[in-house]
């Protein structure tokens, strides 16, 4: 009986361990009912019959217990460290309460109001809040998921360690191991039990946080779907009459609330959004305050020096006016940076920021524009503030339509008066920009006329959209123009400052740098205008076009990724040029480098920056390298067949770059071509012949062909002058005359000294060669001419004739006679 019960007990233990290993990290399942009462047990039974039974944990022998205990304690410490690393979860837990409260308040708002009855502004504001909360929740879901995976893996490791040491302790008791060894195993199990409690508590905590986050994420998705549907209905109603004609709409509808109630509700909603954002993003406000104080301190320190700044441009004048009013200037800079400091702010904060921005912008531009243009500036600022306040209140009332009608009329009158024929505005902007502004003003007048007719006829949605668009676009243009003036003025003051004028690059290329910086500032302002102002107006169409995925096969791309890729590569090219300018202007003149090394370093830096920019463009555009395998494969086939010479020239360019057999300025001869190296590229080099022609030579030709470099290590050149004298002349005397004639000549080296050789007996003369060296390779041809003249004069003074070629012809008849 005992022999039969022990195998059964072992089998039961093995099955129990296998079940525990199979459900590691899960709660123990409830006791299974009898097979006859629960058909669902058939599947686990079949699995148990087919799957291999996991082996029971192996107990450690007594001799391995000390070393195994050290390894187990190491694993336990790692698990304990993982459990104690709760900073991220604590941060999420502390931030979760205001976010969940925000979501609940937004849900209450949507339960009390029908989104389909709200204005587009209210829907955009509401959707922005939901999206901001959704982005936080998505990040929290990823963080809690990663944390839960790590804790679950740690629990499995801890359970396996516990099973091993439980079996080890039982085996040690059976074997009668020494008390110290048993105590060691018991200590390990005690440590496991201690960590296990904290691990389970941390898992429960993360699971609860993940569950609440998941539920809130579902609420966000439902709300965004509802808002998106309401916005679609809003866009569809733009060409539909949504109100009676204005002469029939004097009485408000019976369902409308009093005006004071509408205004109070709107203000309460904006205040609620601002409070929740301030509680959630307090660090952003702290950063904003610190930035304002730093700018204020800097302006107070610069104010005494600003009176001496030259009024060389409107940008400098604008910066000077800004610095001379430190408080107003600091507020202007802080408000201009508001959108970048608060990228996740609700729409109410952006609207408040834009309203507050109108005062410093008007004060600053007052001293820049002519007095005749200031009226238009004041009118635009007033219209913008009125439009912002109007769009936030009075929705769906007769008063809204009256105010909208007045805004439309005043806006049209302001546009017509500003861009009239006698307006002074053309003198303030470039001719090209004036044509753009004049065409835009005509479109604005047409849009305002359509808005006026739509409001009167009853299409209030279209009228509201057109009027708000014209006012907002005009105001945004003035604000960005102000920002561009300030940036250009700051750049000009920095470039003209004494601190930067000590740099050779700035001193030599200051005007060029200023033009490039101004162009970059204008481009940035235009991009900001398009992205911040125009794109939201056509977001439904343009946004879908930009993010729509295109491609062939598995390779996909969008216009947005293509634009980001091109922009990043272009910026890398501009940066490489700027680095080259700094290296050539300020670095190389201050260090001693071998000839040719600066060009090599410049080329390496240039192509290195461009290559890094290309890889960065791939990363920024979200294009993984594995999606370009098809392109790289096609490129490899092309290299194998048609691009061998291109690759050969590229590799040869790298060889020339590092080996430096030729350098810029060298005089070379290759393949019958003589000239100077003017440029060394990665694929080909440029050689300027002595006749002035520029020849593009592939780098492969320079590496594989016989190349003569006259100036590789030095610029010395040997000159040979050949001369013949009459027969009967003393050769020793001739060689002495030749060497004496060129000694002391300017440009002729004394070491090695000139020397003459008797070459041969010519047909009509004794032939000599005079050899001399010069260190100035650039003028060796002129030196050869001068020394030849001196040799001729020396021979003439010595009475030595240079014979003419002679030939004796013997006639046959005379010879026989």
C-alpha cells in the first residue's frame, strides 16, 4: 500500500507544480467541479493529456546551498529594487486625479449640452481638452503596461525561485543537513515572502491605475467621436440656412437662455479649463514667469545702451523701442512665446494670450509705421479683441447676429481704407509683398461681402466663419510681422556687435550672414503663418491630404513625411555650409595644419553633417530603414550593372581625401592634361588648364592613371636650357660661361647650384644643356625665358657663335668627275 501511494503523491506534486508554472502571474483558479457536471473541463483535460508535464523544480544539494543562496539573494534584491522604483507610477498617480476630474467635468458638460447645438469654436475648444487628456492617458497606458509586464516577469522569477528553495528546504530536512544550511534556506524563503507581499501589492496598485486609465481612455474616444460628428455636421451646414432672415429674427427663440446666463456659462467654462490646466501644468507657468523675469532684467540692463544703437533698419528700431520699455517689452516676448511654452493648453488660454498680445503689439508698431497707417492698426486690434469676445459669447442670439453684422461692415471698411490707392502702405513693404497683400485684400473684401449677405439671409454659420477668418488672419499677419522685425533686429545687433566682430567669419561675411538669417526668419514666419493660421482653416481637407498614406507594396509614405524629410535634409545642407564658413574663417587660420588637411576636414565635415541630416530626416519623418530595403536592393542592382563607374569614382574620392596624392592648388599632369587642381569633390575633381579651361576629371582617372604632381611635397622646379655652339669652341669654356650667366639670377636657387653638361656632337653644333632650380613653380616659365636671354647675351659677349643648322649635299655627277 505504501509503495503505491508514493508514486501517486509524486505524480500529484508534479501536476500541481505544472499547473502553477502554467498560470504564473494569475490568481489561482477555483476548484474544478466533477467532470460529469462541467463539460468545460474537457479542454484542460485534453491539454493535460497531450502537453508534456513540466518538471518539478530541482532541489539544490547541501553543498550548493551557500552559493545558490547568494544567487537567490541577488535575484531577490533585483525584484525588491524593481518594486521600490515607483517614482513614475507615483507621478502618474498624483497627476491622475486632476485628469480624471477634468474628464468627469467634461462628461458632465456634454451631458447637459447637445454638441450639435454648439458653435465650431466651442467644439474645437472642447475637442482640444479631450485630446490633451487623451494624450496623457495614452502615455500612462504605455507606462503602466510596461510596468505591469516587468512586475509580472519578476513575479514569475520569484515564484520559480520560491519553488526551488521550498523543495531544497524539504530535502535538507529529510537528509538531516546541518542547522546552518537549513537556516540559510529558511532565510532565503523568508526574504522571498517579504518581497512577494510588496510585489503583489504593487501589481494590484498598477492594475487599478491601468483599469481607471483604460476606462477614461474609452470615455475620451467616445467624446472625440461625438465632437468629430458634430463638427462634420457644422461643416455640412455652412451652405445651409440655419436661422431665419435677420428681419424676422428680432425675437429670440423660446428655448434660448437669457444673455447674462449665456455669458456667465461661457466664462465659467473658460475659467474651469484654465484652472484645470494650471493645476496640471504648473511647471509651464513657472517657466513662463521665470522667462518673463529674465527678459525683464535683460531689458533693464540693455536700456542705457539702446539709445546708442544705430537706426539702420526697422528691426533695430523695433528692438530699441522694446528695450526702452522693459515691462511692456518683457510682456510682449513672454506672450509671443506663449504658444511654444504651453503647447498643450486649452483654447481659452490661447485666446487670452492673443487678446493680451494686442496692446504691446500696437504700442511697438506705433513707433515704426507711419502716422497714416496707425489708424488701420488701431482698428484691426479693436476688431480682433471684439471678435474674440463675440465668438466666445452670445451664440445663437439675435444680438450675436447684430454684432456680427457690425464686425463685418467695420472689417470691410478697414480693409478698403487700408489698401486704397493713396494709402502709404506700399512704401513700407517690398513690391512683391505689396502685390500679395493687395490680392489678399481683394479676397478679404469678397469674403466679407459674402459674410454680410449670408448673415442677412440666415446662414449665420458661414457668416461667422468668413468674418472670423478675415479678422484672425489679418491680426496673425501683423503679430508675425512684429515678431519677424524683432528677430531681424536682434540678429543685426548681434552680428554688428564687437563681441562677434572679432570672429573672422562674421567680419568678412557679416552682410551675407545677415541676409541668410533674415531669409530664414522670414521663412520661419511664413511657415508659422501657414501652420498656425491657414492649416486649421482647411484642416479637414488639407490635413487628410497630408496624412494620407501612399506607396507601392509594403512601402508607405505621406506628403507630411515627405515635407519633413525634405526640410530636414535642406536644414542639414545649410548647417554644413555654415560649419564650413566657420572652419575656413575662424578655425583654420588659428591652427597650423599640413597643406591639404583643412580641405579634407572640410569635406569630411560637410558630407558627415549631410549624412547625419539624412538619417535624422528618416527618423523625424518616421521612415524606418527596413522599409527602404527595396530601394537599397534596387540600388545594389544598379551598382552591379550601370553604376560601377559612379561607385569607383566615389571610392577613389575617398582615397584622394585620405591619402592626399593631390591637393587643391597642385600642378598636375594626367592623361595628357596639364593644369592646376581647383576643386576635389567626392565624385570628380576640377583641373584648370594653363590655357584657362576647366576640365572635370573623374576621381577614378586620377587614382588609376599615371599622375604627375609637380607640387606634392614642394614647389621646386628644374629648368633645362639647351644650346648649341659652333665646332671648334672649347667645351670647358662654354660650360663655365653658361653657369656664370645664371648665377645670382633672381629666382635661381644656389642649392642645388646650376650646372652645365656637354650632351652630344650635333649635326652642326656642339650641344650643351644648362640645368638650374627654382623654388617658385608658378613663375618658372618666365624665369626660363629670362635665363635664356642671359645665356644668349653671355655667349654673344664671349664671341661664341650659335650656328645655324647646316647640311652638306653631295651630287653624284660632281663626285664622279
